[in-house]
C-alpha cells in the first residue's frame, strides 16, 4: 500500500464537534482516503477511511 502524504493538507473541524474545545474531530478533503484525527492529538497518525464508508458514517450522523 502506498503512503499518503498528509504534510500539506488543510484540516477542518467537523461541524458536529463540540464548540467548547472538547470532542473535536478534524478531517481533510480531496484525498483518495478521508483522514480523520482528534484535534487535541494532532501528533497521532490519523485514521484513513474509505470515501464510501465515510459518506455512510456522515449520512448516519445527520439522520441521528
């Protein structure tokens, strides 16, 4: 498997993250896999999730 270079990606905080600074999830767009990380632990390697699986997850969160 080829490594994905995440050194220059732009991370954005999820709109579903807690507004007081806790429970923050960040994602980066426009990659073959969706990298997901905890904004409080940016040193840890992000999870890489397939686009279809990420889309299904987001749809489920939106539905509640």
